[in-house]
């Protein structure tokens, strides 16, 4: 369940968030709702094979995902046009930290993770579930690493945040990163 929940987050929040949806959710609550619905369905689909009793925690993850993303809309409107790379990177990292914290709380609440032994439990889970671990790594390579590299490159070279609306062929880029990683 541990890997499945983090994998669900990466698939729902990155791989299945196409460019138009990302722009829509940054401007309107309807876009946030549609994005959160996709994340919710993916989280549910990834949890069901492991434990149907985890459904209350799936609901917790989904509702908090909606609230966290919706809370950013007023900030997006207030900061529209601000090209501060550090601010945007900080917002991105804080958003992901909150989402990952929510997942960890759900895993602890669901009995899959013990806070005192979290690191060893996660490492044991990775070792015992090699296929899911590889899938998680490929999901991470697909978009989150690209976003981090973009922030670093733009921050170091231009001193500003990247303009992700200019990026095209998202899925071609994902395929390229997967092929490079594989071969």
C-alpha cells in the first residue's frame, strides 16, 4: 500500500495532469475539482487491490488534495505575473510536501506505516516489491524530476521561474525520459 499511494499521487498529480488541465486548475475552481476527481479515482484504483478497508483514508487523501489545491487559487491570482523562481519553487515544494505528508498520515492511520520505523518500513517495502518500486521510479522520472530540473536551470540561468505553459509535447518528453532511463 505504501508504494501504491505514492505511485497514485505521481500518476494523478503529474502523468494524468495534461497541460490544459494544469492551466485550468491554476485559474478556476472547476479545474481544481476535475483535477482532484482524477487524483481521487487513481488513488482509489491503486488502493483497492491492496485493502478495501483503506477507503476512509483514500477519502482523506482525496479531500485534502482538493483543499490544498483549491487553497492555492487565491494565491495564484494575487501573484499572477510574478516571475520569482525561488517563490515558485518554494510553492511547488511546499505543495508536494503537504501532499506527501497527507499520504504519510493516511498510511500511519491505516496501519501501513509506523512513524518510529518509517524509514526502515519504506526501505523494506521497496525491497519486497521490486516491480512497484520500478514503477514508482519511472513515475518520478516522468515529470517531477523534469520540473525540478527546469526550476534549477531557469533559476540558475535566468533567475526566474520556468514558464511551463510554453512546454509542448509533455508525453513525448515523458517517453524520452523513460527510454533514456531504460536503455
